[in-house]
C-alpha cells in the first residue's frame, strides 16, 4: 500500500489538494475530513462557508507537509468480501465523486472510501473510478479470494463482467486498472442494485462530488 494518488480527471487546485490528503489517509473520507477540519483555524472546516479558499489552502498544504497517518486497518480473518461502489456526477458531466465501502463476509464495515473525480466528469467515469478505488484499497489491505461487487451501473456491469468494450471516452485508464485488479481475485461476481436498494457508497460519492465542485483556490 502506498500514499500515491489514484488517477483523476481535471480538478481545481483546492480539490486536488483535498484529493492528495485523501490519498495520504487511504481515501478514508471521515479521517480526511476530520484532519482538515482540525487544521482549519477558528471554527471553520472543509465545508464551512466561513472558511476562505486561502485558509483552506494553507490548512491543506500544512497537512500535506506533515506526516499524514492512515487509520488502523481493521483485521479480517475472512477471505470473502463485499464491495459497494457508486459514482455521482452533477450535470453529467459536472462535479463528480466516487465512493466505495468494503465489508467482510459478515458484512461488518471495514472501510468507507471516497474521493473527488473531476470538475466536469460524466457519471460512467465516476462509476469506474469508484470501482477502481474500492478494488485498489481492498487489494492493498487484504487478500481476497472471493468478492461480491454490489453496483447499480448497468454500463459497468456490461463492460466489466459482460465483456463489452467501454464506450465512454477516456475511461481506458480506469477500465484497464479494474480488469487488472479483478484478475487477481480468484472468484468475483456482481450484484446489480436497483434504485430502491440501499447503497452505503452513495453518500461518500456525494461528498466526493461536493469536493470536486470547489473553485480554483
């Protein structure tokens, strides 16, 4: 597991700095937000309207210059995992985020991951990034032998498990990474989520889109 950021679409300088902090804590969304809020002076925070872009930039740069600490990785004796993923794009294309939640075989939550994807990005790309995010951290933290991916995107299901070539321009970097990750899991399958099915990754993707909407800073 490294501190390297996963690839992303175009983000503003502020959103890019937040994404770098997220990478430094293993894309654990709550841990990143807590660290940023603690670094912002006064009573402001990442999403507080009173926080100026300059204050936020100084806080983010200070965090990146420090030793960012990843939260402890929960131990798991299981070799079977469940991965929820979701992407969100406002305007499609628009500010987009990705979310992923890792569970063990007992469906206890092991990780809640999220990140901004791009400031003008389509939903399909956000869904690919969510899947790449979840798989990347799952493989970095554990040794899965069996995986169920719970996903609502029929486009990704057709591309990843149905063998279709991706039709969305520019997603090759993500689709190739997803294919490589899945090839290292001996047994994997998907479950299609209907719109009415709960998806804990949805809220994380929404926060990611909020970050992607940050201005230049």
